[in-house]
C-alpha cells in the first residue's frame, strides 16, 4: 500500500463524486434514513466537486492508495452561521471504511489545518452527526471541542448534530506526516 496525498484533477470529479457517495453510505448507514442515502446523485455530486475544485478559496486534498482515491477533505473560510467562533471550516472529511485506522483522517486534518494557518486563519469548525460515534470520538481525539449541538436537515430528515471547534491549529498540523 502506497498512500499519496494530492489535489484531485478536474477529470477526476466524477470519480471523487462516486467516492463521496460511497463514503456517505458506509459512514451513515443506520444513522441517515436509507431513502436519503439512496437518493445521492452522482451527477449532482460531480457538479459540486467541479465547483469546489475551481474555487481558489477552498482547500481540497485526497488520499490515494496506488492511484485510487480512498479519502478526502475540503476546507475553507467559514460560511456556516452555526459555527460562529471559527474563521475557517472543514466542510467534509471522509475515508473509505477499508482505510480506517491508517492515520489518513489525522493526516488530512493536519494538512488542512496547515493550509488554513498559511491563509492567516486561526480556527476551524465542523459539523458531525451526533449518532456517528466513530467520528465524534475521532474529532475529540484530534483536539476538537463541542461548542453547539442541534439539528441538521438531511433531505427533509432532522438529525442530531454537533459542531466542533478546533482552535489549536498548530497541534493539528503536528499530527500530519510530512509527505
């Protein structure tokens, strides 16, 4: 296994969209209603990926295992009013279940934190579904603290969520390998 971190190319947008949906289905089965997961649309996700890849204010990085994408992160300025204490935001972080516990999430978080520090940022926020115990534990281990709990609307389904704040970005960057 050889892991490489790089920004996906525009030509990979559909492949990244398929990965995004696969990660949703793995991470949220039993948490998000099945009908909402099955409605995930590759065309819509591909369009979102093309927009994010074209946006110079958004940090996009993927982890590749022998040229196959297995995880990714997107971060940028905070555009979420639910996270009033953060100047930056991690919009998404997903890893395929086959690649859990390899340090990819830690590495991607560290690289995003380093990028945000380089942009003059001081903190990152992110939202997570509260029933996603694995993610809740991961973000806590990474130094995040819950600053708000509430409800997230996923395709008409009200789901409990938690907002994490990471305000020690230096500590997050030290968790990232130098690769």
